[in-house]
C-alpha cells in the first residue's frame, strides 16, 4: 500500500485503519516538503506494528531523507545502480522498479532480491510469467505495483507475482474494499 500526502502527519488515521485491518507493509511517498522527515519519524514511532517504507525514491536527496526519517526500507519506480549502491552502503533495503526484460536482468545482476514491476497495469497480468522462460530462473521476488485495483490482487498473485501493492485511492474508499480484498487472500504463514 502506498500513501501520498504533502504532510505525512495527515496520514495517521489511514495508517491506523490499515493496521487495524491487518496490513503489514505501507509505503509513504517521498516529497520535498518541509517537515516530511519529522512527520515520517513520528509516524514510524506511532505505528511500530507496521513496516513503514519510503516510496518514490528516485534521487540521492530522497534516499537521504528516507534514511534520516528512519525508514526500514525504500521503494523506487526506477532501477538506478548508483542509488542501489548508496543504499547498500547505508545498509538500507531499496527495492528498484523494473519494467523491461533488460531492467529485470540488470536488477538480478546487481543482486536485487526484490523488484517492483512498475507500472504493472501497463504490462498486463501475464507479463511476469512470460519473462520466466527467456530470462531463466531465479527471478527476483516480484511486487506488482502501479494502476492495480482491489479486484486485481488475487489474479496477479495467481499469475506468478509474489506480492501486489495498491495505492492510496483504495484507502480513500474506506475500509470495506480493503477488508474484502484481504478476506479473499489465503492466510499468511
């Protein structure tokens, strides 16, 4: 789940709702706004049961802000070797975004255990499975993200991706659509 707000402190009610529903991982989109770091620090402290990460990490400035805020991981819509190297030196897990076979192969050669297929809705539900044969195993753990709706979760998981990320538009609809999605998923180990 990815949440966006110019003032991340305003996301506290949504984070509480997600935690109550059993969501475990939530990303807060980075933004170059005053107070972003301090707001995020407070949210991390207020929601210790959630694994909060920073989303939209595309620049060194965004990576530094995520580190200063205290996030345990970050996610990027792009594959940037320099950002991955800087994140690794800081012992910060940064998940790169991939779309093409070349990007998936490069992420694998850079040692990325997890990638974000982005924007997943653009490439379609069978895309990841179609990459398996030509690229060969093992492919990284894949999170499908970008333009996906609640009804897409189960079909995408059944198509071979390992996880699905939904956007803040789902939270804006209230808890019921998310509750329905979670009820249809197999139990967690």
